[in-house]
C-alpha cells in the first residue's frame, strides 16, 4: 500500500472522529443549557453502556441465554451490586474480572 494513501487514510479517520465530537462542544460551550437538558444528558453514558452490555450479557451466542452456562450474565449480577454499593470504577472492574475468573475456575 502506498505511504501517501496510508497517511491520507489516517488523517481522514482522525477528521471523522474528531469533528463530530468538537462541533457540538464548540457550539454549546458559550451557552447555558436548561436544567432539563443537563439532567437528560446525565443519563446518556448509562444508556450507552447498557445498550453495549445487554446483548453481550443476555445473548452471547445471539440467542437469549439465562442458563447457568452463561457465565458472563451470572458474574455480572454481583458485579452490578459492587458497582451500586462502591461507586468505584476500578473496584467494579476488578470485581467483575474476579467473578468471571472464579466462575471459570470453579466450574
């Protein structure tokens, strides 16, 4: 592959990643948003994370599987409890990894 093509591809990928993130930030940086919009925006990260996790936890093979063979679902339940009570991202990730490792080791 030509070096120029690789370079143009990298810059193109950078532009299509950077521009959609910066335009709203620049357009809204000098404005005061209504409290209802700020409240609504506070739920966006949770909604996005849930939308990314739910298919992997509930249907890892493409079909909903709540059997004991779906270790990710069963390891996620205590991990959610750790997340709710600790409110610590690192602790939650470590607990989730520990639960998956324990389930794999003991089963």
